[in-house]
C-alpha cells in the first residue's frame, strides 16, 4: 500500500520522498519519480510530513528508533502519520515516545488495499489534534476518497481493528459458504452473483471471491496480514473484557491458512485452505 501512496502523491504533483528495505520497491518508487533516501532519518530530515506504512509495531519501532531511525531527525515542524494496523496501546506509546521531538503525531490507519491506494481512493480513520489533522488534510485528500476524523491519537487504531474484525469474520464465513456451494455442486460464479445481489453480500467477500473465480491469489493483501490484524482485534477485545467467539473462529482459520503455507498469498487463499478441511459427518 505504501507504493500506492507514492503513486497517488506523485500523480498529484507532490515532491515525494520514499524509503523501503526492499531494493525492488525502492527501484520502482525511483522510477515513478520519488526521491529515495538511505535511511528513515534522512527521509525525515527532508520532509515535514512523514507517513509510516509498514506491517506491524516492531517495524514501526525500527523505522522510528532503530539504527538510522527517523526520531532524531524530527522537529516541531514535523508531522508523523502512523498508518499501519497496530494496537491502540502501541499507537499511544509511540506518540508518547515522540513527545521530546515536539513532532505532531496523527494516528491514521488505512483501508482499501494496494489497488485503492494506487487510485487514491483509500479510507482513512484519523485520530489526532485539529492542528495536526489540518496539516495532513491536503495530502489525505490525494490518497483517500473518505477521511473520517474519529478522535484523538489511538482512536484511529480502534476503528481500524473494529473494521478488520468484521473483514476477517466476513471473509472466513465467505470461504465456508463457498465450500458449501462447491460441495453441493453449485456454479460458484452464479453463487457470487446471487450473493452480491442479496442479503449475504459483503464488500470483502465480493472482492475476494471474484479473485478466487479467476484462480488469482497474487497477494494484494497477504493472508498473514489479515491473520495479524484479526489477532490484534481479538486481543484488544479481550483486554476490554469483550468475548469474540466469531473473531476467534476467524483468527483460528487464518492462522491455519498461514500455517498450511498460504501466508504469502492473498487472503482469499483462505478458500483454498477451507477446501482441504474434513467434511464431517452427514
């Protein structure tokens, strides 16, 4: 999704800077017209607004506080946008650790996947001060079609985990329903048409099952990522004393999908995992 953000910002005419640990990603970003940097610190020293869009909290830790990390290069004129899906507690902890830099922090996880990132049509759930959000607004308008101001730092992460709990449970249920359809000898394409026009429809099932019909499991959103996200959601709910039986079932299904070797494939690969499960007694 980070590459999609780079595409959208360059298309909008922004002077865009980038850093990635993958050589192929840096090469692609440079070909698009981004200015590349050798470290997060070098990038932060060249930009007022820094968007961190990596996989998890340990990666954010490295980007901010590891060797060559961005934190020492931040100033009072900097805005740091945390756009990864991580726990609310981790978001707040990072913001507190950045206080000595006087940089403003915006908690802004994103939804929509790489395609919508490239199109500039993601959804952003933004938490932070009014002043910080105002500074981000022109950039957010170029990378997202919907921006929700949901509260303070940490609140964006809460909204994102609620969303991803639903995404994971819907997709896991969709995999089960399509396995049922397959066992019954139904035409999957027609099943998808009927479901999309009926009460069983959900955006993620419609999107992912259209890939399944093409046998396309190229990782737009890898299964291991949604496994991580639904785990974060269930663990956060447990800290709040909320039981998540459906979320727990989805978490188990996605963990098994990863353990069975589908983790680097698209999260639609849960359908392939589900097809290998025992049928059970009739």
